C-alpha cells in the first residue's frame, strides 16, 4: 500500500505561481512512476504530467508544457508540481497518483497519460485561479 497526500493548493490570481507537493508513505520502494492529474467541475480527469521515479523522465500535457514543472525528491518520497503563469482554465482539483505495478520505460511512457495506469491516488488539493 502507498498513501499519497497533496498540499499546496490555494486561491491565486492569473499570472501567479504555486507549488504543489505530494508526500508518499508506505511501500514507497515499489513506486515506478508518479503523475499529476486535475479535474474541473463537470469535466473528466485530465492528465497534467508524470515522472518516472528512477531516472526522472518527465512527460507533460500540451496545455501545461512550458508553464508547469514536475520534480521529485526520492529521499523524501515527495513529488512536486511547480505551476507558473497560472490561468483561470487551470482551476481544478489536482491529484497525484502512483504506479507500483511493473512497467517498462521508455516504451510505456505514453501509458502514464491514462488514469488507469496508476494504482494509488491522493485526495486532491484545490487550485483556484481568478482572472
């Protein structure tokens, strides 16, 4: 089992920045990759970005590329999402997720875009961007 807890959300203005954190606990040595997703009211859960745990290879959604940055601290078992140049369209509940089942990179990288690829989820942290 892996437990995930997101923090760092808040209410900001367009153009501001935020940094989200996701603390992992439990059987963290099994983590193969982690990802960030978001869900706005009335919309489906949307891929934001992901990172492979061992070598730190990242993948981003086109909508956030160049504005958001994913990083991880393996020693602290923490995932980060730096959100810059925020827009009102970025308003959503942001979730982190972890993959522990075996997966082969780099050929499976694109699978990280799918919510079904992940085994554990956090409860989410709200990001609200006002115009």
